[in-house]
């Protein structure tokens, strides 16, 4: 059974940085794409960033130039979301999402709060 575990959320001041991580555990699967979504209170879940197995990345307009999605150099089942120049409007629960050939799964979410 494949599972995703996110980490790295927390409280940060505006202008600060955080790095979220998503670790996939299990066996016998390939990762076609890994994405980060977020859901702010009272809002729908939205796509933040996605990276394909070939390394192609795409971002929501609201985070372009500030966020970077990447695969860990040492562990190809760990993905990161580097978030810089954080704004209060980035406050949300962040979820990673794994898309494989035969399934699609979500992590449990990690809370990011940007506030002074």
C-alpha cells in the first residue's frame, strides 16, 4: 500500500521561507507526477505546483517565481516544495498528490500559516 507523508509546515512571518516535503512509501509503483495543492479556509482546493517524472514543472500564477517544486536528489520518492517570499494569502493546508499509472493518492496535509 502506497502512502504519502507531508512535513515541514508551520508558522512563518511574511517574507519568510518554508520547505515542505512529501515522502512516498510502499513498493511496486512508479510516480508519473507529483503535485502540491492547497486549501485555504472557506476556499476550494487549488493546484499550486506539479512536476512530472520527466522533470517538467508547472506552477499556479500566484506562486510563480516564489515556489519551486523538486524531487530529492538522493531519494526519488521524496519531493519538496520550496516556498520563498511567503505572503499571508499563502496560508492554507498544503497537500501532496501522487499520480501513478493505476492510482492517485493524497497525503494528510500540512498547515502553513503566514502571519506576523
